[in-house]
């Protein structure tokens, strides 16, 4: 406080000096000083005059001083566009604009777009077209689009791609964003309502289920009123910062926090010694210290050493930087193979091996002996970051004897357990208050700042906010597992697969997180979605000194599918069999047995996926003039059985550009499986005003679960979807929905919601049957009302009848998915599998090695499309993320240090990387899924990388056995091929 | 603790130069600030006391024909350069290079002056300008001077501008009949996504002959590189496959490429530079018809 006063005085003095100087030198008339004493600006039509704050950034002025929190900060490094606002008609990045530059300017933020509660057509179009998913990037997308439409009222697709080039969306709804902008432009010009999206309903649509419904949170997300955790401010709130180890492997010798304690604004500094409860957390294995204490082992650069709470964010960070730690450095284990070698340091007490995971079916040696061909190859995949747009944020608020934690988390009830353990409390004293989540993708399952914020809030008795910046996010949270995968494959000459043997090494980093589960999935899926009599798989889940690896969309199967689908293409080439035919021949069908001994009794839509992608390829390739211009093949439109769909073809007039298609299939389990009790609870309640609410502590991370929940409840109760509100992720108010992982929520929480609604309907029916003395079958629910004995009761009246009968119109349903068996016991390891096939068309620049993905056909067997609008977002987003992981993304570590520690260094796909995507929905229902549905969140991404790398091979004859495709390597390999051809 | 303490917004170049000389140090100029803000926020730039904002100076935002030359103020943001009919006519390589920088949000703020003053050896806008024989106007406390653009660079990130000097703008020769320019670059998409090579070419055509050529390449060496030997080789040659091949050889002999970790090897840059040279020359050749 003192220093502030001093500083002010200096400022005043300086001002006088400057004024004098200017006046003397240039002899200028009057007050036109270079230094503004007041900051005047117009924001959303309102004039503000503010005191300038030295060093203030425009986004801080908008968010913190004017409380316009619709403007989001996702990177803080001018990379992502989320913070875009319009300044004097032009879009600018508010995260890198000095606030003082806004003097005299007119600014429009997302909050200023709707006029008198009338949404701007862009906002309406984003909602209608399903362009809104997690919503965190949406203010930036809309403001950038708004600026574009000001300049170009009827933009082309190219204009849109140019304008949105650096405005990133990790849900990657780029195609729907583009469609929404086109629709808005049309509406603005014609004055007509925004056109409906061209997205088909489910083939078996019901009243609500299977039709196009918008998200319940869409309006808030397009107007900027949606509140994410960092948008919350509590009275008397402190800000936290964490001192990270910064070294990958060491023992802590000494921690000196004295300077930090003395620093201005600091209220509390804590180390491991100050933790009242357990200094350990973890989702499956308790192996992750809350803080590393003196004498203890640091296992990765992101390990916490101390935590600070201070009056401001800046003070907390500055104080954390003053904490001195003395380390005794240890040799670093930088990959999984090294971790298993003899003589390596052991990172954990139990050693470096987290788990050896085995799949045993038949005897591969018998299969290889019978095989006509046997091939073997080793593949590598890197770690990936989720790069959800919203960095982690937790706010802990003490309330009497309890601790409230505001956080967007994928597993609220496990947050509660882990926070309570660290506080040494009964878990009922902790309440997780779920917030909107700006993307998760598996990266918000583990503890980030929840425990640290709670410890500081408990120690100070004040609310504490712990917000990660992008760098801390990249450093700390678990990644996708880097793997090494060896595949040996044996087949008969006719293509029948006989045996597969795989050996996997998975780098789970410093702590287990969900590593054991992820790598089990990698292992059980490592022989692809095929019927193979002999399969052995061995996976070594290894601890290393890299950042931990845990859940990430695809859950280990992305890695093994890349290896196996490459092998299938190699096999097809070796046997000179059509690669589509080879997959179709071996595809898992009803009656077949998986590698783990599960018989597919139903819902195995792989062949349908393969057939439909092939048909679509024939349609596209058949009408592709490029293919035929330089060949003698005859074709008749759409009916060209003899054309080679995978033929490489140069672009006429640009012969250095070669195009070709590639193909890949995959499967992915729905639900936890493996013997776990896969449970979700949901509660449905009818309110006095006739509306309903459905509640579950399942997580909404943008994927659209809340839409699914409201749709199934509306369906069961025959009311409009808009009549059903949804509440999720609150451990006091919503029943445990379990973790949001493993593509399980549509299935389990969808079922829990459906059955809760159905039970409520039965209760209403029983009450009215008694009240009106009618048999229950004479009571009909119809379009928001209930008909009984010639009466039509509104839901308000139904509520009154229930109350009058002494019935509480509220039902809690705990759903248990069908029983599964642990790995190794045969039988049903999983409740269902989703299947997919994709074809990708690439263009390789043979001069530079650059690769573009032009078109992707994506067929997914989802059982039943409950929410086709949300499904579209999942399919497109999955493909785009798959493009990223094939061509761009690489989380690089060197000797345990993170190289890709900024968003500018970890590249994710933008709209310019987005191919033309043709989604095909296959609906092969599963008996116990809600309306036949199974999971979709992960399968949509898994075939994309191998489809792309197979296409590159088909284009230029270079096979990639590691990701991402490296353009320089590709160029060298093409030149090598050329030399071989010449010699 | 704050990134800066004083923020000055001069209205004239004179005021700016005086502010830089007399404000509490360290005092540095800020134009678009798209790089500087990040560098300050991430601690890559030493803390400063005073920021002198140049964007309010009308003279530095001028874009006009002046005495037979094209003047582009150092404070003109990239989007105005890209959209300017004058620049489109007289400096295509600059339009192309400035159009590739960032997204529209960055282009609205980032200025050509900032691109040059930052002195990185491969900044797109600067390379696009370097091939055009631009001259820079620099204001200092002792007055103004004109200086060839390439003299402004001392090393990677090191400008020849003094702490109290301001880059006012650039003078470019107007394009004459049968003159044209073009710019190309290659990005590395994987991992650390940064441009790995860029190249701008200007040429004058005389029927089927190249009368004169100017070529700028980045990064080749610590400062932006003008390929003088290649330019000399091309002058007076008939535009043909052999001439291009000869130019490619000359360029490979005179340019110095290095390997940068996680971006590109020197060998890859050598592969790319011949492709970029051919593409830029061919485009400029067509345009110069």
C-alpha cells in the first residue's frame, strides 16, 4: 500500500516535469500533453472516463474494470483471437493492446452486439447452426466475423477463411462457423430470418430425440453473458500463484520462502509442511504430491513446491518468483523405453513400471506359422496437449465449516474427494460448484488448482482464485501418452488375418493419472476392429520425468490405430488386395470375437461404415475430372467399379502438387468397462411453473451432454425441449454422474436422465389415475400437457395435482450399465463399441514437402443420433483435431524440459487447415443404450491420422511410421524414392 | 511490477524524438506493439519505464505518392498496406508479404515500421520491402536522414536505430513499365510453427530479357540478406529454364543457411530456396509483361 502512494507521488511530479518540458521546448499552447491524465473511451455505446493504470492491457480494462467478461483470454500471447474486440471499426487483440491506446476510441465487445435483447443475425446463426460448443472462443469468432461483415457484407468461403485464420477453436466447429457466417450474411442482406442448417435428423427421429435442437446454454455463449470460472469475482478475494519445480528430477534440499512472505501484498505462503491433510492425490493411483516437501522427490518440471496467496495476481506471481529452492539434481528419464532399461533410477517407490498390461487370445506363433505373409514394424507417436481454449481456473471460497470450489471439472465428485483429503476433512464439507468449461477433451479430469486454492482459502479464511496462464497449463496438466508400438501381423494370401502381436511402450510421465486405463485401451484395441484368431499384446506403462500423461480424447486408441491401420495398408499392398476389401473381409461383425474374448452380439456397424465411405468416395472420385484427364480409364457417372480410388494424380498446371486418397477404420469402447461399476445418477423434477429440471454431476465441456439430457427428458415426458432446464456438475445439488470420460455420458447419464424422466412420468400417471379414477393406459402425455378423461392438464396443473396428492414431483434414478468383465477374463469387457471409417484426400507439394488435407469422409456408427446438431460438431471437430495430430501437433520435451511451452509453439489446426468434411451417420443401435445410442466423442478422431498418412503414401510413396508428418523428412524421402527409381 | 510506468502519446515525430531522449529511461517506442507487448509480458524484453506510442502521429500513418516516390509511413498497419491500391500497383511483394502476417487482428495493429525496427532476419514484411530498394527516413534529435533499408540491421533483433531515433517511413521507387515484384514463403506446420524461409524478388523485363533483378532472402545470416551476386547474374540474361537454374546455383553459393532446432535444417532451406526463387521470379516475370 505504501509503495502505491509513493508511486503516485512520483507520477505527479513527473507529470509536472513533462508538462513544463513540453511547454518550454515546443512552445505548445496548452493541455495537449503526451501523457493522458484521463482515459476516455466509448464501449458498447457507453462513455467512460477512467484513471489510467500503468501497464494496463485493454483486456484487463474491459474484464476487470468494466466487468465485460465476455471478452476471453485463452493464450495471452496474441495467438488465438479469443480476446478480439472491435476498436474504431477494426478487430484487434485486446490481450496485447495497451489500454491507454484506447483513449478516444470506440470499442465494441461481444456484449454490445445484441440490441435491446434482439440477437444480431451472427449470434442467431451461430446458435442455429451448432457453431457454439464449449463457447469459450465464440466471442472472438463472432467479433472477428462481425468485422468481416462490416467490410464484406457477402463474404465468400475464402474471405471467411482469410479473416478467421488466427481465431482458434479447439472444439473445431470451423465448418459450422463458416456456414453460420454465410447464413448471417444472407439474413443481413435479405432481411429474412437466418436460414436453417443443412443437417439431417436421425433416420429414426422421435418427437424430440433425433431432431435438431439448440444447446440450452447457447444464448449466453453468443452474447458474452456466459460465466466461466475466471469471470467470477468474490468479495475480499485473494489471488494464488504456484512455485513450480522447474527441474524434471531432483530431491528438494531446502526451500526458502522468507522473501516471498515479506513481499508486498502477500497474505500467505504455504509449503508441503503446511498441508493439514494428505499430501497426495490421484485419480486411480495416489502418487501425486500436492506439494513436494524438503527431502522429497521432484518428478517433473510442473511439480508444486510452494503456493502463495496475495492481494493481486501480479503480487502473487512476483512473490512466487522470490521463493528459493535448493535441489539435488537427479538423472532424467526422458522416455518410456529408457525407463524400463536396467540400471535406470526408479522414480517411484514401486519402480518405473506402472503396469504391464497383457492381452492373450490364442497363440500368435501358430498363426504366424500358418501365414503366407508376416510383416513387422515399429511406430512412434508423440505427446499431445489438449489445448482447451479455457486455461484451468479454480476459486475456493470458505463458507462456515465448508469449502466451496468453483471449477470446470470433468469429474466433480473426485475433485471433492481429493480436495477433502488434502484439507483432512470429511468430503461432505467440500462442495464442488461446477462452472461452464471452455473445453476439456480429457485434460480436466485431474486436479489442477483445486487443492491449492482450497488450502490457501482455508489458511486465510478468504476466497482464493488460482488461474493458470497458458504456459502453466502447458507445463502442468497431463498430456496424451507418447508411445512406441511394434506390430507383427500375419495373414493368408487371400487377406484373412491370422495373428497379431503388439508390443507397446506408453510414457505416462511423472504420475499415473489415468495412465493405466488409457494404456489398457491402447492395448486391447491394438489389433484394430478386426476378427483375428491369435492376438497377443504387451504394454509397458512407464513412469518418466516428463509431464504426466492421462486422458485425452481417443484414450490410447488413437496411437494404436495409427500403427495398426498403417500395417493393414502395407498388408494390402503386399498381397495386392484392395485395401477397402481387406478391411471389409476382416471387419468385426455380429458373432465375431474381439481380442479380449468379447462376442459382438449386436451393434457392429463397421461394415456399413466401410461400405458408405467407399460409395461416397466413388461418387466424389467418379466426378473428379483430375483423375481421368491423364488416363484411359472409362467411367460412367457414379458407377465406376474399376477405377482405382487411391490413384495418385498431379494437379493439372501444377504438376508438383500430387493428390491421393487414404483410408482407415477404427473402433472405440463406450463406457468404463473392464469390470468397473459404470454408474450415473440423474434427478428430474417438475416445478410449479410447469417446467422441468434434470440434474446430474456429469460434465458439460462443450460436447453437448446438456442438450442430450434435456432432449431425452423432453422425449420421455412429451414436452418441448425448451421446457427442460439442465443443471450439472454440482456435488451438493446434482447426483454423481461419474467421470466424463470414455465416451460414456450419452450412454450412462443419457440413460439415467431417460429413466428418471420415465419414472416421473409413471408417478404422474399413477397419481392422475387415482385422482380421476381412470386406468393408467387412459392417461396420455401429449405436447406439454396430460390428457385424462377428457381433461387436458397443463404441467402447472399436474404439479398441483401431485402436490395435492402429497407426492413430490421429483425422481432420482441411479443407472448402472450392464456388467462387464475385467481384462483377462474373457466375456464382455465393454458395454458397447462405436465404429468408424474415414477416407482422407491429401495434396503433397513435392517441391517443399508441405501437405494439405483437402477432403475427409467420416462415417461413424453411433448407435442412434440423439442430438444430430451436437453430433455434427463432434464429427467435424474430431476430424480437425485428427488433422492436427497427423500434421501439426507435437508436444516436445527435451530431457524432461518442455520445449512447446507457449501456444505459439504448440500449433493446433485453424480454419485454414480444415478440409471439406462429409459426415455420414451410421445408426446400428445397441440394446441398452438410450434409444440405441452409444458413445461418439472419441471415435470421430481416431481414424483421421492413419487415413491421412495412408493418403500421403498413396500420393508419393512415402510411409510415415511416426507422427506428426514432418515436411522436411517427407521431402527427403521423396527425393530418395526418385533416386531409387532412376537407378 | 507493471509492464511500464509511463505511456506517452506524442502527436508529432518531433515530440516523439524528444520524449525518447528525455523521458525517464528506459524509454522505447511502441508502434503496433504486437511483438513488444508479448515480449514484455513474457519477460523476453527488459522492463521499461516509458513507452512512447507512435500510432497517433499523423505523418507516420501517411501512405501517398511524394515527389515521384511511394511513401509508406512507418506507423501504417499491415492491413492498410494490403488494401492500398497504391501499394498494390507499386509494391506487390509488399502486399503479399504483409498479407501473410498473422490474422486480421494482428495486421490491424502491427506496422511495417515495427517489422523493420525489430530487425529479425526473416520478418515477412521487411523482406518484401527489402527487394524494392526502399530507403528509410529516420528522425533523430539532430534532424532527419535518409538511409538505405539494409543499413538498419546490425544482427538478429539488433537495429542500427539509436535509442532516441524514430523510423518515420519508407520511400519506394514507383513501378515503371515492365517492372514487377513477388513474395513467397514456406512455413513449417509441425510443432513450433514458424516461417522457415521467405524470399522476395523484383525484376525489370525487356522483352524476353531480364534487365535488372533485386532479391531478398530471410533468414540467411544474422541480417536480412540481399542476393547481390544472383542479381548480377540475372541482369541481362534471357528469361529461361537455364537462366533460372544458373540463378539458383548462384544463390546457393552466396546464401548462408543454418540449421535451427525444431524448425529446419540448412539442407532443407537450400532445397526450399531454389523453389522459392523460381516461383518468385516466374510470378514477377509474368506480372512484368
